[in-house]
C-alpha cells in the first residue's frame, strides 16, 4: 500500500475502470433506485475525461448537459482527499480541489484516479506556497536580469557623476 | 487511558480495520517537507478524556431517561417490566461499549502534520478525510477553548482559507475551507508559528501572482522610465559642459 508511484499528468485522461464498479456499487446501495442512479453515473463515467497541463487541470463530462471545469494550480486553496469504505476497497479516492470562487462546494472533484496520493502530491507541489516559486521563476526566466539592471543604473550614475565633476572643474576655472 | 489500546480485542479490531477496511496505519506525510518539525503528531491524550467526558454526559442523560421509563413500566405492570428488562439492559450497555471504542478509534485515526510550508489533517474511520493547506493560503487563524477544554488544558486551532465554505460553517471542522487541529495542548505555539508564516509571505493568499512582481521589485528597483530620466540628465549635463 505504501508503494506510491509518481503521478503522470500527461497520461491521465480517463478515469480508472474501477470507477465504474464503484459507481455500480454506489447505485446498488440505493436498492430500488438502482436504475435511476446508475444511468447518470454510467454516462458520467463514459464521458469523464481529464486534462492535466503544466498550468492547470480541466475535467469534462456529460452527454445531454455537458460540463467542463478548468482551474489553474496556482489558485488552489486547499485539497481534500476523501476516501470512504468503497473507495478504499477499489483503491480510489475523491480528490476535491477548492479555489476562492465562493461557491458552496468544492470547485472540482476528481474521482477515479488510481493512486490518489500521487495525484494529491502532484497538485500540492504545483500549489502556491508549496515551493519558493517566485524566486525560482525569476531565476528561470531571466537569470541575470536583476544584475544587469543594477549594473546599467550604476554605470549611468557614474557617467552623471563624471559630467558633474567636469562641469564643476570648468566653472571653477572660469571664475 | 491507554489501557484500551493495549487490549487484545481492540488490537484485533484495529487489525480488521487495517486489513479489510483499508484504514491507513501509517501517519500522513507531506513530500518535500522541509527542515523543521515534519514529524506528524496527534491530539493530546487529554483530548480523549475530553471526548469521553461529553460521551459520559450524554450517556448519563440517555440512561436516566431509559431508567425512568422502565420504572414507570414496572409500576404500571411488573410483568411487562420484567419482560422488557433484557432489552433495557442492552439499550443501556451496548451503545456504551460501541461509543467507547468509537471514541478511541477516532482518537487513533486523527493525525496532524505541519511542515514549514503546509499542514495536513487526517481524520475519520469510515470516511477518511485528508485536507492539505499551505500557509500561503491561510486567511485567518482561530483558537477556541471552552470551559471543559480549559479544564483538560487543550484547545482547538482552526485555520481558514478563502476556499468554498459551505452553509455548515458553524460546525467545527466541517466547513470545507477550514482545517481544525482539535485537542492540542500547545495551541498558542501552533498559532504563532502559522501567523509567522503568514506574515512572511505577505500575499493575500488568493492565488495572485503578486509575489513574483514583489520579488522582481526587490531585485531591481530601477524602472525603464528612470533609466530614460538618467540618460536625459546625462545628455543635459554633457551639453552644458
């Protein structure tokens, strides 16, 4: 159980097949409501797709009413990983991601990912505050920008100083 | 208080939970934790006593109610009273045992971990809930302590983010944008630590990229306009000379 493989964002586009079993089990728990509960869940499973890119994640599902949610990693407020008994039996979890949008529930609930801890750790690493990202971003985008800007300013000031000195000397000679 | 933990029955139950109900046995961990104090911790032992206090209060009320009802039946008709006696005894005792074990399980499955960047809270037996919050995103920190908690010398530290809080925000630890560290003895220490991290970050914690510009600003305080100005001064002076 402790073998946490790393999460591959590019390869994860579809939920795991065990999600369908989970949905059927959830629907079965409602007994007589089974056909009414299982159909929407089945279609949700059939159409559910994820796309993890380097800035954010999108999730879409639906046949009649299509839904697509996109959020950026930087705007994640907190991550919940909730596992009920069935989830744990199937090795799944529901990973809820919250942003500061002010809606009542979680903005995105990712279900059906095997190895949810790895997904959670992946999201956590992209989240604000998990790393010194501001400094790293500067270092990546323009390693010497700060340095050169400071150098230009110093050089210009030195030139100004030289001119002023010359001016003073000339004025002194004239007087 | 640790007596129950050592008992064979409880350990057997724990083994069943771990094996068949997949309750995680190991404490949570956060990757890339950092340097200081990444070891997970649990609520103080006094928290269990606190839970049990409320449990006994509730049980006392229920038991008195059931007993009064049974005595009333006995007075009305002693034969019916005797007939329902086994049911009464079961009603009195069974919930006590179940709830007592449930409290111990709740205590044993609650874990907190604080690194220097984030905190993670795990709780629950049937539904295991793990929430991860970075200090950057914390909006405010609350410390609450009731009279009974004060007697047990514990307190609850609640951190809130700007995330989606549901209507049930009044409930402790239930609102989705909160993380509650219940039953800790060093509440003020934890609060100070979180507040320090919040002050250090200096951003509003709403996913803004302000910190990037701030860092840039700190690195180079000269703007292009200032360069132009300096160049002009230079030109002017050169002309005078």
